[in-house]
């Protein structure tokens, strides 16, 4: 079951970001802006998912702390108000881990093995990531939602199968132990997939990201190297802006001029070097306020730590209630 972003009735929203790298422009456009919007009419819990990061980064666990800090800065710089939502770190809520053990008892291995990303990720990253924890990733995801009584979860189309598995696990729990938990609904994100500098989806694993922590100069250098329409080799060649990642960003950050840019690209009046330089200026302008807030917050890390401590305390209270109900239902 799905609804559009911005539901009328106030609901408990649960969402998180995996602490496996620094936040990039794709996170901002694809998730953080929705997170902020949802806080207007809902009770939102936003998790920095460091346990999830361990599933693939267990051998480099020392890098996770930097990512946790970066995500906390990004959440606040993007406009999340800690008075209007609960921001917390997953591993600092031990109730999540206990619930994950209990839910792992009722989740058939066959359900987990059929998740498409399980085999895809092993093929991409190697068989050494095929740990017990990695297989159980969807159980932990389910617990992330039910621990906080999440009624709705903002997801992209590609994440719908994961949410459906979560709903199946919840149904199984309720079937076994009574009607205790609510099946979460999807709040389907309308945000487009953001391309990275190589034209594929912007992602830490592809090393194609423009980071929120990058300086304007670093951003400009990355844009200079950006993939464009491969058939447009010289300025005079007619281009296809609809397949060009540079144009994707022009449409967002330079919307007023985008039709003219598309026309000049198609008719061979605009070259990629010139267009990239122009796009970098507009992208940097669009990111300037967020980056400025991020810089300010970096000089107030005590405040950021306090936000996480308060959010984690609130999250633990909620998760402890759920854990007590789950234990009671299971007669433990
Ligand atoms: S001119 Fe601009 S929109 Fe056209 S292909 Fe080059 S970078 Fe892309």
C-alpha cells in the first residue's frame, strides 16, 4: 500500500540513511528534502543506520564514525529541526538489536535469500560480504520500523520490495503472537534518481558523487569531468540533453534557463565545456546555504552531539515500549 508524500493525517514516519559514506547531492535531492517536508505534518523518526553499514563495511568499521558525524551534520544543515523530529544513531539503541534477534527467529531464510539485492550485492562486492548479518539485513530493516511504531516509510520505487518483505515479517509475527504490530505503508517518493558524474545513479559505491561536504572548487572540478551526451563530441554536434547528467542539474538548479540550454545544445550552439562551467556555478549557488549551515555546525559539534544524545534517548524510550510488548506477546 502506498501514499504520496505529504499525507493529511498525522502519522509516525520512520526513515534512515546507512552510515556507509558521506552524504551527497543525491541524498539531498532524493531523501533529505522529503524528510524535511514530512516533519511538517508527521511525527518523524530519522535514523543514522550504523549497524546497517557494518553489513558490508565490517572490516573497515573505524570509518563508520566519520559517516555518522557527516550524516548528523547533513540532516541538520538540510533543515531538519530536532524539535520537530527525532534524530538518533541506530547502534546506540540496544533495543533494536534485541528485537532483531527475536525477529530473526521467525523470519524464514528462504524469504531473505530471495531478496534481489542479496545476490546482486554479493556478485558486485564479493562472497566475503555474505555474512549472517548481511543475509539478515531485511530483518534489521523491519525492526528499525516496528521498534518506533512506524506507520509509513518514505521509499523510492526500487525499495518497495524491501518494504513488502517487512510487511510480510510483521504479518507473520501477528499471526504467531496476536495482533500487536502495524504493517507500515510506503510513502512513495516523487524525487527523480539523481545521476552521478559518470551518468550512473549517484552512489558512494560508484565513486561518482558530489558530496555535501565538498567545497565549491571541488564541485566545479567534479562537474568538469562529468559524463555528457557521448555523441556530442564537438560544440557544433547536435546534443541530447535528455540523456545528459549536466542538463539534469541545469533543470533543477537553473530551471529558468533550462529550455534555452536544451535548445542551444540540440542545435549545436552550446558546447559541453561552457555548459558544465555554467552548471557548476548554479549547482554551487544551490548548495551554498546548506554548506554554510554545515560549516557553522562543524564549529558547534557539542550541539550536534547533544541533538544525537537527546534523539537517541527519545528513540530508546519508544523502542523499549515496543520491546516490552513484543516480549509479552511472545511470552518471554
Ligand atoms: S551541451 Fe550541455 S546538455 Fe548538451 S550534451 Fe553538452 S553538457 Fe550536456
